[in-house]
C-alpha cells in the first residue's frame, strides 16, 4: 500500500462520525498542550526551589528580588491560565455537545482557578519543605537537601503531585492529571492528583510506585519502590463504580511500606505505625503497630475465637 493510500485511509477514519471512542480532534478548538503543561510545572518548581530549578537568581536587594519573583508569577499565570482554559473549554464541549470557539464562562473560571492556585504557592512550599526533610532524614545516603532536590525522583513526583492536587481542588480539569503523568513518565512513580497525602511523605528510590485516586495517606509515611496502593479489580460485567467512590486503601500516620508490597481495596486501612514487609499482598485492614509479611487478607485478619 502506498503512502498516499495510507494517508487517504487515515483521513477517512478521521472524518468518520465519532463512535463511543473518539480518537481524533481535527479542525477544532485548541486542546491543552503537554509541552505547555510541562512548562507550567517547571515554572512552579522554579518558584518553589529558586536557584535549584529554572534560571539562576542573582544576589539582589529585596525590592529587586521582588520584581523577579513577580515576573515569574506573571509568566506562570499566563502559561497556566491558557492551559486551564483549554481543558475547561474541552470538557464543556463534551458535556454540552457544542460550545462556541470561545467560551467566556470558561475564561472567567480559568482565571479564577489559576489565581487561587497561585495564592497557595507559599503554603505549598512549606508543605514540600516537609517532604524534603523527610527524604533527607529518611535516607542516610543523602548528603544534603541539595542532593535531594537535584536527584531524588520521589521528591520530583511528590512535588508535582502537590501542585496537581492543589490545582484539582480549585476546579481545574484534565491539567492536574497531565501534570502527574509527566512525573510518571520521568520517574516511574504514578500518583493520581485526587489522592490525599499528608505531611512529610517520603518515597525512596520510587520506580514502580502506584498511588490511586481515592487513596488517603497520613503524615510521615515512608514508601519504597514497587509499592502499589490500588483498587480491587471490578469483574467484567460488573457495574462501573460511581465517580469518587472509595476504591483505594487508607494508610494512617507513621506507616512504613517496603519494596514490592501491594495493598488493595477501599475498605483496607493500614493502622498507625504498622510495617508492611517487602512483596506483601494485603487486602484487609491491618491493626496499628502490626508487622505484616506475605499474604494478608480477610482470613488472616480474623481474630482467634
């Protein structure tokens, strides 16, 4: 088959009325750009870690430093607002079936969402500082917080998650998920922006970690590589769970989860200060302070008569 024939066949598919799985967006309004979302993430990280991320910051008087920071905030606001708008416009199109090329309501909402998110950056920086300290204290191999910022994939993934989670809570569509997917691509750590994660969270090494949308994690939790905090599979033919239904586990404060452990189910609660051993398979709640190895389900969780 010639290149012309292949092109013609592809175009025919593009122009065919969409079925239940639309796979094209040709000659239509603009969608969010992954490149621009990545740019927004780096602009945020440059504001959180000035000098470590983004352009160097010269030794300046406070007033001049303020000008630099405000310029960076304006750049972030412009980048992020455009992407939030495009995503809201797209979701409105899907919900309503048709919207104008420009959606004034979406533009107002995008500006409000972006402004509220930017207003949270100081608090987010304090939150991320706790994650940095947890990484440094939790890993004797770390030579300093500078090494943690530059080199630790878990810190990159958690920071991106913190940004995405805050943006999602303000009402942004699609962009938070794109942000965490960028971190997933870079680090192998997949944290859904809908997850709720407490302070001083540490992921060591990190590759292969999965944290689901409705997972709740307390303070000072430590997780190693290959850990899955996931949902039990819905059998074929079963009704799809409603949006927001609790499908992923709850991890309480000061829990340690070693490499390769899998913890599944929305009713599963890992109690405070519990330790989950490497390669454990857990589908039932674990008491506070317990140490679990191997398979741990409802049968193992039953108390003796």
